[in-house]
C-alpha cells in the first residue's frame, strides 16, 4: 500500500463539523502556479503508516481527509478507503476532479456523496460518509 508523504494529525477546518486528520499523498497530474503544496506535486511515495496512526486515534478523530497532490492518483486509494471505513471513520476526498472514474468507483463501491459539498475554486471536494 502506498503511504501518505505526511499526516496532519488534527484539523477542524477540512471536514465540516468534525475532528479530522489529513493524509497528504504525493503526485499530481496538474501544474497549477497557485498550488499550496508544490513539494508534493513531483514527489513519489511516502512513508507514514496511516492505519497505525488511525488506530491510535480511535475515539478522538471522526474523519479522514485524503488530499495531496492529487489523492485520486494513488493506485491504492480504494484499499485505503476500505481500511479507513473498517476503522469507523468518515472520509472526504479533496480532488482536482480530473479522475472522475476513480471518484465514481469510490462512491459506488464504498460510500455516498454528500451533495451539500460544493465545488471549490481549487477543485472538487467530495465528502464521503457511511
């Protein structure tokens, strides 16, 4: 499983009304001049064991945000979502929207979309919940 390059252990901003963490995945298929994570765009791989991190925070965190770079480029994103859901967390995917088939697969296979989430100026925010 490809691990995130970094983990933000706590945010109250990135998943509405929930205590969440952020998994930052490397790689992106765009080269936006305004990107706020340019160090992740051309990087490869990661090293943090995200599932161990989540097991340690059970009962404290409500949700996980998958971001990057472009999180939908992670070839293991479906497995990551499956494992996160097994641990009982809500999931939000921050995406630039260029991989709609991946997003549709995640929504159809595991989750449903919170249609209250709007398009942001930097891309599509898809809130995935049980």
